[in-house]
């Protein structure tokens, strides 16, 4: 390993050692403290946004150069992970195996989040003033849909000329040039209860009605159009000897375009009962709009690909069905996602990064800061 790679890995592991499951506001705020201190050490300033609704704080880091009012480069990172507190001491301890470093959240997305700060530090310490100011937004609730940070993200998106999302690389180092939009819905069915033996004929089963609706919902999936509908959770009934009065389903929708989102939201919310004397209540909508690659985003990717060639690796773009915070602003800001290091098995007890990808991915961020104008 080079000295730069060693330093990046050591710094990253310091972040990984602070566990930051989304509900763990203490851990998240402790890491926010560390990030702010590390930023201040090379002349950057920061603004702390207090957490609300049970979530941790958010942090904005500002480059030591540039006018804050001048539109510039926005790095988007989240510090929360899906791993409960204690995972690091039990099922996923930090360890190094050859080119792999394991740990909770090391890939999704502390690797990319740390690299963004390291790139900002490297530029600041070079003494060269880049064309544009830089901000890094660290949030604490992305893994649960960004309920307390979405407004902040959208506000920063109004300032940004470019958005660089530090989610992990995909499939061997690919960056993400488009993401599907994500919709979440709850379907509640109200039936008529009755005794399953003595008065079965009087009942109207909410579970039976829900079964009809599940089949209808799943039939909306259209792989040719890259649209998927998934009924992921169902509940219903109170006992085997009762015709169920209530049933409920949680639904996930993925769509590639705004047009498809509008169509599918209308179809899902327009469902009607198939069983007489039952009613449906459907709530929800799009949680993250589709991130479609605009001409500006394509130009940003092309620029990044040229820089990667200079560094010594090929940058390949791909689309993905998973959403990120980039979805919130990509419609009006040139956006490039998946800039974090390469890794595998995110959200599992085998989560890891490939150590050899740390330095080139950080250098790409550094060169983007130095060259975007």
C-alpha cells in the first residue's frame, strides 16, 4: 500500500469504529463532532444543523476558499448505517484480509464520506485555489428515507452547480449516472367480521380482498419498462376462527422516469375493491423522485471519465434501481453518484471495501474539485 492509501484507510477506520445506526443519535453526533474537528484542522468551517424527530444532527462543511454565495460543488454523504449498535463487537468486527477491509458501514457509505473530506483536505493543503467553492453535506437519516434531511438537501441543491454523491461504487468500480425513483404505499382493507363457523356467510374477508389486490399490484411490474411493484409486508386477521375485518400491505414502487412515476402513482392509488362490502384506503406516494441523466449530468460524467483516464482507471457509468439523496436534486443539478470506493455486500454482515480503490477514488474527487468550473 502507498502512504496515501495507508492514511486513507487509517482515517476511515477511525470513522467506522464509531457506530452510527440511524436510531443511534449519540453515535451519529459523536461522529459529526469528529468530522467537524477534522475539517477545522485544515481551515474548513462547518455548520451544525440540530437533529429533529428523533434523528441525529446534520453537518455542512465549507471549503476554506470561495464565496459561500457563489454556486459550487456539493458533495452529498450520509453517516448513518443499517447496522445496530454492537455489531462491530460481535458479527462484523473491523478486520483486514488482503485487499479487503471489513466493518459496519465501511462501504455504505463511510468510505465515500471519508474520501470526500480527504479530497477537500488534499486540495486545501496544496495551496491552489480551485475555481468553485465546495460544500460537503453529511446527513444522519438516509438509510430510512431522509425524512429529516430532505428539506436541507433540497435547499443545498438550489445552491449547487454540481452534485457529487459519495455512495459506494457499483459492480467493480462503476459510477451511477441514473437511479430509479422510489415510491412507498400502505394499503389498508376494511372488511366485515363474523364467526368463521356459525356465521361465515355474513363475513367479508379483508384478507381475501387483500389477496386480490396483491395479485393486481404485482401484475403492474413491467420489466421491459423497468417498472417494479413489490408487496413486501402483509398483516391481517385476529384469529383463525374469525373472518378478518382488517388487512394491510406495504408496497414498494420503482420507476425510471417522472412520467412513469405519475402513471404508477395514479394506478396504485386508484385501486378499487373486488370483494363486495369491503373498502380500500391507500396512502403514500413517491419518496424519492427518479434521477434521470440530464445533458448536464452526462457532461459531468464525461468530464469525470476523462479525469479517471488521467489517474489511470476507466470510469464506467450504469443505472440502478436503488435510490439515493441525489434523487432529490438531480432534476435541476448536474449530478454524479457512486463516487465512493469499490466494495461488496453492503447492508450485510460481510460488508467490505477493496482497499486498493480508496486512493484512486479520492484522487478523482480531488481532481473534480480542482477542475470543475
